[in-house]
């Protein structure tokens, strides 16, 4: 079946991840203990099969690790992750060829989407990639993080497409490629070094490679 929709991760997929690390270094240096613990907490949450209240769980786990109140943890997350962090994207540009590919897909009547683990609106605005998507949302909104199947199911629901006619593009093999593949979604892995025994349908180094691959998927012979 030909591809009818293409969805993308953001961080490290639509732009070089190292640029985010460079531009966010001031925040990381100012809140090193918090940032390290927040990363551990997010990894813990990915292993949960059932989450009743994502944001509360996130704060509770962080509070426990940092030995602070849940209220203080909530304040830290809101201030650093959801307020200050997105602002670093004003200094970041997308990979070469990203916007041209997105616009071409739109012209070809292919649906395009964003599914990322953190809020997407401000990032897309700073990257100048806002206002062109058929749907764009964070997995947090579903109460789970990738590679849990719920965010990917919600992606298919929002797009109104079947797994085998949908392609998910990401740079993280475990969260993006394995997560999407478990639902039968086709995958494209952005990587300079193909993963050993990769299950991705395609591995690419730049967006020209991806465009060529997509053309064969959209117009199969």
C-alpha cells in the first residue's frame, strides 16, 4: 500500500540535536541537578504500561529523586522545561531540505504530522515550521511517552490512516522506530550509521535521501 501520511519526531529529526545541546548549555549549567533527574524520570515513565495522570506522576517521581515537595517539582518542570527550554529554539534552524520536503508532500496531498515527546507548538514556531501540519501534538497529551503504543495509536486516529500507509520518521531507534513498528507503522530512521539488524523500512542520512525514498513509496511501480 502506498504512503498516505508522513509523521515526524522533532528533536534530532527536524534539526541537528547537537545544536540544541549547544544553545541550551546555559540552562543545563544553571540547573544541572534538575536536568539530570528530569531525564532519569522521563526514562522511568517510558517503562510504565499504565499512567493515570502523566503530569502528576512526572512531578511525584522528580520530587522523590530530588527530595523536594511535589509542588516544588511541578514549579521546576513548568519553569525550566515548559517555559525556558523552548526559547532556545529561536537559535536553531531545521536540517537542510526539511521545509522543501514538507511543502512538496503537501502539494502531493500527502498528510504530514508531528509527534514528539515534549510540547511542539513553540518549537515549530521558532523553527519556522508552524502552520503547515495536518496534526501536531506531544505524546504527553496522551498520558504516555514513546515507545508506548498509545501515542502512535492517537497519531493514526488523528491522521485517519492505516499503519501500513503511514510512515514515521525519527532519529531515536528505540523510541521512534521500534515504537512505531510495533503497530505496523512504516519507519524511516535518520542515522549516519544504520542500526545493526535494523527493523526500519529505510535508514537515511539527509533529507534528499528521504525524499527519493518517499517518492517510491508514494508512487509505487
